[in-house]
């Protein structure tokens, strides 16, 4: 059965005032994560931090836990931006967050920010940075880095624009090659081999998409 526990900083039962309280979910409803000699359990946008013996140390909101974790991995916003702009290093940061129980879908829901880019959401929670939507970030790139798009021929430039639109709608998973090349409207440019030829070869296509991501998070 669920049990009631006071939230951190709440007045204890029996004192002059009561609440606020949270309903602690049954053990079976919690998701457990083990890392770096520690462990946490997550349920209902709350995180239960435990010592190595499983003794509960504190209960914090999921957003606060995510912010603390980001600051542990990357102490400053510029450091996080530098890592995030590189697709390989970004994947490593995401992996380390996931092994600590941080899901971007759940974090966006807990923060009530479904349109935010994960990078902007992390910076907002951890470093109090301004919060942008994916669409705002994409538009800023278009406005400030026209020279990047102008390096490519008309059809290649259109494909990059379409990739940016897909990112604005669905997030940076849309940059995954070659899967995204099979999805409309990009697939309308032909087969994967056709699209590779538009960019002048597979390496040039990969560099173009990688630089698009780098420019996106530099904007």
C-alpha cells in the first residue's frame, strides 16, 4: 500500500501546521538505478536517493535531481554546450544521464516544457539559463548562419532545411543517418544513394549533418 511522507522541508505531523505531503508509491512502482557506487529510485516525478545499503537519504523532485546530476557531469553551461555540440560527446552525456535514470521525455513532462530542446531544458534547470523551444533554436540558426546553408547547392540546402524542420517538430533524433533519409519529405529527393550523390559522397553528407547539429547548438 502507498504511504504518506512529508516532502523535504515540510512541517512534521503534530506541529502547528501540516503539509505539504506526497504519497510514496509502493516499492514495486519505483524504477531503480545503480551507478558510481550509489543508487536512486524514481517514481511519480520524485527521486529517492539511497546510500549503498539501501537506506533512504532524501526525497527530491525529479527536476532538482536532474539539475544536480547535470552540474556533477558538467559544472558550467559553456562546458555542457561544448560537449552537446559534438554528436559523439552528446551521445555520451545522454548515456550517462540515462544510466542515472534521467529520461528527457519524463523530464520535459515534469518541467511542463514539451517543446523545449533537451539541451535548453538541462541548462535551464541546472544553470537558470533562458529556455528556448526547438522551433526557436532552429529559427535562430536560420537567421544567424545563412552562410552555412549557402555553401550547398539548392537541393542539398533544401534537405538540410527539411532536417531542421524535422528537428523543430520532433527533436534531434531526426538527425540519425541513414534512417531519416527514408522519411518524408526527405525521401522525396530519391533513394539513399541519390541523396548521397546530391551532397557529393557519404562523408560529405555526414559532415554536413554533423555540422548542422554543431551550428544548431552554437546558435
